[in-house]
C-alpha cells in the first residue's frame, strides 16, 4: 500500500489526532484503576477519521475520539423512614451503631413495622 508523503496520523491537525486519542486512552486507564468500577469489564478508546472530499484533490478530515467506560458498580444501603416526635418526616440510614432512632413510634415498633427500602419487593 502506498504511503501519503507528508501526512501521517502523528501530523494530522498538528498532532490533535494523537493527542485526543491519548486523552481517551488515559480515561480508559483511570476507569480501570477506579475501585468503584468492575475490574474485568472491557473498555474502548476509539479514534475516528472522517474524510469528506471537497473535490478530487481536496478533502476535509474530521478527527473524533470517544471512549466507552465501565459504569460505577451500584452501591446499596438501607434507610428507615417515619415521623419524628414533632410529626415531621424523618429518615435515617441503617447504622448498626445507632442506639435510638429519632422517630415518634417506639423503636421496637419501628423495627418490626418498617421495611428497608433495599429489601422491598
């Protein structure tokens, strides 16, 4: 295959093609290192060159990059909701060290009547 003398990926857009691809590749690497994402899921870094001919000897090249990253792993927690002593809506996140819940209903009733949001079917 014949090479184009004077043009290469490294020179397109004054180095913009390589610079943009390297930025996407760095985002992929950072996403792999992120402990909040799955470690084995495939990621992508894509460089796309779209060549739009203006005439037989003139063309415009659009340089675009994108990456496909792993989404953060979902995190679940449980909350309890009720009314407080003043009748105001109140909620707390489940905390095994919580001594008392700030609810109007006695703690024993709250614990038996409430369904943790994460457990609701």
